[in-house]
């Protein structure tokens, strides 16, 4: 793992006038600069079709940075590193002019020829950009060259393979950084530490002591301005194939022999290979899909998915997915991993609940029908932290037990300085650490698992909408657990 503290590079952002660059990339680069993670030896080149100038671009970068403590002088010093280049991804002259600009900036900022090409645009342009970067020599600099790709990586396994072949024709696998922003989140990265740095958990982390694992990633928002993208992807492509399966892999992986990129990645791939594949006629046994109808949230009436945009009027795209995932290996045989994710749910929250086996006969339950198993809850967002649920004696006379919580919260006074996911991942890319980026083998195995679900759903017309906005999804998602004797643990701690 590279340990260089202040990396040097020119970062080229394709799609620099888009929402991702504005909301995530510019603020993240600013925080790296402000916190001293990068010095003055960097430049950012924004490319897009709009005929902007450097001044217009810098003004937009400045607007994207929300900081009450920043002076005008500090902002000007930062934005002076930003340059704009009007660009047509299909026009050879655009690449030739960009190469000349990069060589000039590399001389001005002493970046040692290090280049990052960040593709913050539609996936259909990934292949053509990668090919042209190679064809016109932009990847043959005097330093290192890295290509950062946003999801979605393909629409199914076949298209993912085709896209990978296009990119690999221009870049080597070690130069390709497939970004999954969930892997940059503080508490997702903490999963490995919680497991492998605490004997109290790792010795119990198997099918002898754990009854089930639940992963919930819910959003309260609807589509906002993403109707075109979302209706083409749906919840399973937007969330399950990448973020949810990555969390499953981190929770289920074997301890790596050392904390190197190769060893961690190897263990994650083993988990993804062990996921039980489903035949088409088995999908309904393991997975549930939903689409939200109208509802009432936070005192307001909200419309259904199909009413959010005219083109969605007859859409059968799923906005909710719940599933039961089985991992057929020695450690996890028989333990279900339940996942659920969706839009217009009760609230925005991402959490993991590990339910431990209850003891055969709990003498301390006041009501023998009650169930108070020990739970380990890992809150990813918005309230980062860990909660361990134990049973203790009720105060007063008697011997009955009640659940108590041992909690650690990561949202203290230093929370404002906690690096955002993109900030971490951009820095990792600059120092060459690919641990928290997705390798092609992970992408391939994830699509191999998801493809049969997509194929089964394509052959059957859903009965949508089947859950009201503001709820936790369709009733069938609850039944998925009930038939195994479990229930979804509440999304908020009581």
C-alpha cells in the first residue's frame, strides 16, 4: 500500500458541469486541500460540451463549496487550480487539445505527469473515452495514469462484460478504479475493524451463533430529477448489484491473512462466488419487488412513482427490493442474509442488524412469547455508530429481563470533520490504494447473482403499486422473514 501523504496529480473530470461534480467531487477535492491531504501540486480540468470559460467554471466550483469558515482569498487560491476545456467526446481534436493543456499544467504545477481521468457521465461514453485517451496518447504520461468509473457498470452481465472489454482494451485492470461510494463510508469501512479487531465478535461470527443478518438501506425521497436514469435501472441495479452485495461481502468474508488490497479483495470475491444462485422459478421464493404508490409523509401528501413524471405513467420499474440471500460455504451455511432497499420509505437510513441465536429456554422473559435476542446494530447513516443489545434485570422486585443498549455514536463534535465517502475515495485513488474500489471479478460475480432475478421479473407482470409512500415496503417483504420465524428489526432504535 502506498503511503505518500501529499500526492500530486492533474484530475480531469469528464462531465464537470453535471450534478455529481457539483455535489460531491468539487467539495471533496476542496476538503482534501483544506485539510492538507493534498498540497499546491494539483490541478483540476473540467470538460463538458458547454462553452464555459475558466472564470465561469471557477465560479461554479466556488458555489458548490459550502463553508462558513472560508475566506474569499482561500477560495480564490483553491479555485485557481481549476481549468475548463470545452469537449466533444467523439471529436479527436478535443483529445489533442486536452493533451496539450495537461502537459502545460503538469509543468506549471509540478505534478510529475500523474493523471486521473474521472468519468462522471453516462456509461455509454465510457468505452469511447477510454479508447480515445489511449489512441491520442493521454494515458502515456511520464507518471501514473488512472481511470475512475462511476456506476452503473453495465445493465446486466452481458453488457458489463462488453463494457469491461472496451475499457480493458485501453487500460490495465490496476489502472481502473470502479467507484462504489458506499465503500468510502466511515461505518462500512468499520465493518472489518469491528469483526477482526474484537475477539468477542469474531469468535461468534458464524452459523453456530448467528441466526440471521439484516441489511436495510432506505430512502425517504422519491426520484427528484433522476427519473430518466432511475426508470432505466430500478432498485436492483441502482442498489442491490453494487452497494448491498458489497456490504454482504464485507460482513461474510473470511479474515484476510493480511490487510492488503489483494487479500481483502480475494476474500470478498470468495463470498460473492458462494452466493446461492437461483433458477427462474425460484426467484419469487427469495426476492420481493415493489413500487410506491401515493402516501402521506411528514404532514404532506406525496405522489406515486408513476405520477412523478409523464413518462412513468405505465412504468413497471421497481422502487423497492427485499431479498433473502444464502451463502453456501462452511461459515454461513443455513444463515439467511436479508436485504431491503427502496425509495419513499419511512426515513433515510442505512443499517446492519446481526441477530444472535437466542438461548434455548430463557427463564427471564416475562412473557414467554416475547423475543429479545442479542443484536449488534451497525448504523451506517445518518447516525453513524454501533449499538449492542443485551438483556439485563428489570429494576425493582422480580427476576424479569429487559433489553438494554450499549451504544457508541460517531456523530460527536468532530463529525463535521469526518471525511465524506468521495473525499476518502478520491484520496485513495491519488495514492494508489484500490482496496475500497470494486475489481472486475466482484462486478462479474455480482451480475451473475442478479441476472436470474432480472430475467424472472422480465417474464412476469408485477402488480404495482404495492406499498404506500412513507411505509417500509410491501407486506410480502415482511412475510419473507416471517416464514423463517424472523422479523425486520425496527429501522429506528426505540
